[in-house]
């Protein structure tokens, strides 16, 4: 048995007691997300969950995993860690809802150079808030200390979520035809994509992220860390009301419009989007002006103010938009589907 300091885990840079403290701190946050289906207590080797598939003839599981990317660098610079967890959840659950599935549980993976229990609690509390917004249970995760692999003040976070939908209710875009209307849902801002470009564009401003920016109405740091909007609850309610009349849904994430819109389209159907109808988000104008970025590149990288789009029959569009408004959304008729090669045309 080795008891020397040189052979201890602590001497290698891993603080086991900090790990124990972190677990105790995050337990209440995890419990606050629990919903019907959660089995057992926190702390087991695996998260146990009995999915709610009542009424489904052929339940299909839908999974999504993602991280926050280099948006984390802004959190490090500001030492602000109470929004990043929402981003992590949103990046997973917003993908799952695109096929009509209800996210039911979530797990996170948090790796850091040094485990600081108070910071760890803030991050996981924020993950729990994202789960509450999405209506899914946080049933477990992993907090790993990686000394020597990353600086003490840095971390990375990723997540994994699973949802369920009846096979006959899967939204796959195959029913989309020319003449269908495209409805856009407003984003909260940049969300969690394009931050490598953002950091390059604002490289000279990163030392002053707390400074107020008149065009934004807040500091640059506050705007950049604005959490990703979670669309699960309003969309689920509308999907339950309209069913397969919601023909396709696309989440505008990495790759912007040119990559994500075609993912919901069948062959020989093209989307024509009128960007002049988009809500004005000053952050996108500021980015474009700061680095003279062409419009095509902006729409190929960012959500530009619309982060989720739906395709519906033109006869259903007004009713769907009214339902979305009742859910607190601000839907906009941003385009139509046309008969042409699969892809997207943007009008500006």
C-alpha cells in the first residue's frame, strides 16, 4: 500500500474532496428537474428512466448530443458561468424536437482543469434550468478533473438527451411540397454557433467585454453569453394540436441556412426565404460591419435572428402561427417552398 504524498491522487492534481463537495452541491439542482419516469436515487452507476410512451403504438427513441463550442471562451473571460448550461441543453433538445419527439431525459459531461465546487454548482444549476425549460429530467452525468490537459480556470461541457415519438408521428419533411409556407421563430441572439468567428471579429474588444455597447443596449459580453432559446414546450404543444400538419422543422445551428434548411426538404423542393422579413438583431449587424463579412457568409454561419423554421401547408399557416403566438412565440412568415432542386435561396 502506497501512502507517500508523491503517490497520492491529490499530488497528481486531482482533488477528490472537491469532487465529493460538488456532488453534494448539485444534488438539489438535479432533483429539481425530476419528472415522472425517473427511477432510483442520484449516485448510481447509470441513470434509470422509464419513458412515457403511453398511447404510442410504436415508440421510437430520438437522441441528440452536442456541446457549447468556443462560446465557452467568453464565459472564461467574463468568469460568468450561469448561462452556459442552458446552451448545452438547448443544443441537444432543440434538435430532438425537430422530428416531433419529446425530450425526456438528459445527461451532461463536464471536464475541467481544476474542480472548483462553487463554479461546478453554478454550471450544473444552469444545466438543470435548461432541463426545466425543456421539461426533461437530468438523471446523471460526469464531472471530470483533468489537470495538465486544460488550464485550471477552463472547462468543457457536452450533453446527451433522449426523447420519444410514435413512429407514425415522426416529422421527417417528406410531405413538404411546393407551395408550402415556411414559418420562422425568433432567436434570442447568437445562440451557440459561430463563436470562433465571433472571437476573431471582436478580438480587440475581448479585454473590455463589460463595456456597454450602445447599439446592443448592454455590454458585448452580456450579448455574447445570452443563452440559447429552448423551443421544446411551445413546439410540443403546437405539434400535439396539429400533428402531421407540421410537415418539417429545421434547427438553424452550425452551417446556418445553407446547410440546415435542406435537411428538412425532400428532393425537388427548394426553400425561398425572404430575409427582409427577419427581426432586427443588432448583434448580427455589428459582427458584419466590424469585419465586412458578406451577407452570404453571415447566413452560412449564424441564425441571423431566426433559429427554428417550420414548413406547413399554406391553408394551415395562419392557424399554426396563431397557436404559436398563444404559446408566447413571435412567428413570422419568412418564405415558401418552390419546385426546384433541393436547397435554399435567400432574398435580401
